[in-house]
C-alpha cells in the first residue's frame, strides 16, 4: 500500500466504519442497571428529593410539599485505548493483526460502560482510596447506616428508625437469605414512614454464583429450604427476579446484588459526555512516524457513574466484609 496521506486517510476512514459496525454489535448490560444521562459540560448536578410525597385527603386548602433535596456533582472523566500500526506493515500490506485488533478494540470500547459500572460496584462499600464518592445521603452506595431522614439529618422517622441498611455481610446466597434480603428491601420506608415501592426484580451475580442463583429463581422444585434436609418442594420464589450474570464481577465471587431496574430511575446513573470515538494520526510527516515508524490510532470517550437512590439496590456477601 502506498504510504501517503491520502491513501492512509482513505484506509482509516474505511476502518472507522468497520469499527462503528463492530461497536454497535457489542452486547452491554449497562442499560439494565443504569439510567443514561447525557452531558454537555464538564460535570452534571443531580438533585434527589429527600422524600416522596403521597396523596392526602383534601381538607381545607392544599398543602404545599416543599420537599428538601440533596445533590450529587458528577464530573466527566476521560478514557482512552491506543495502538499503533507500523509503517512497514502498511508498505507490505500486512494488515492481519491490525484487522483483528480493530475488532477487539471495538469490543472493549463497547464494553467500556460495563467496565466502569462494574468497577464502581466493586468499590461501592470498600473503605479504601478506590471508594467512589458517596451518594446523595453522604454514604457509599451500599452501607448499613443510610440516614432515614436524608444526608446529615439525625433523628428517627415515624416508627423509630433513624438509619436503614442495604448491605448484608455474612450473608451467603441461599434460598432463605434471598427471601430475607428481598423482604427487607420491600420493607424500606421513606422519611414519612411510607413504603418506597421498590420491588427488586434482578439478582446480579458473578459467574461463581450463577448455578446457585438459577436454582433459587428458576428451578421448579427446591430441597433443603431453611437449611432443613427435606424432600424437594415447589419453588415459591421462582420468577420473583431475573438472574443477571456479570463477568466483570468475578473478582467478588462471594457477593450478590438485588436490584430494582423498573423504577422511575435505575440504581445507577451512567453519565455520557462522549461515546467512544475512533481517532487516528496518519500523516506520514507526523512526529510519531518520523521517530517510531508508527501510525497511531485509538478510541477516546468521556463519562462517569454514580449511584441514584440507594434503596433501589442491596448488596450481600458470605464474607465478613464487602469484597472479602
């Protein structure tokens, strides 16, 4: 192939189309667990109501609900994936590795939202430098002490609760523990002691717990309910949630998550400033060609993730600590 600016521009333009086609074909789970919010600035601010007002019998004048709010400020972060095509490979029409690498690059760009969300979940209760910034109530996404009255507000809601939990340690994924965590999520209350109407519909696990999860939610018959060695009986929990296996969460083989994905908003916010874009430096006079005989190409994207409403999800682990 001729090593000229016009020939290289034409070559990479054609491969940009191939990249886009491969990118569009990537299967992503990000839309299942997160609400995508477009962004056009360096950061977005998300305000959440501290409580969800309910209807009341109309006696006298209307009661104006001046609901207080808390906010999250989420900056956009840059991401990149870069590779190089050697000048001699262009001269000799040696594009085999390049063609394969282009497909893998598109796959990784397509899985980029999944990878960012998975990394957030992995660190969403860890007491380390990798811990993501807290949610609107000042706590990490999964915590045992979410303030019932909102961020930095002390005191109990009507009924006595001052904090509520969506983190369960020493809680292996079993038939009975699934029932308990699900029931606890259904029992969560807002600051006015009213139900939050969060119905968990998705059980998220890594590959290690797939068999256990499917047995709990998909088997017709189950045995050993409540840890009792009994004959198989009808599985009353069949279909209560859908199993979602996420390979990126394999680093937490003891953890499982129960999430509400059909609410007004999903458990996570995926903020997208710029979708993956294929870019390249292919002028034969570029410094990278002069110094290293390399035509540079790659992908760039901008985005970030944060929690939405903590009560839309719960995390559990058989270990003594989240991530253990």
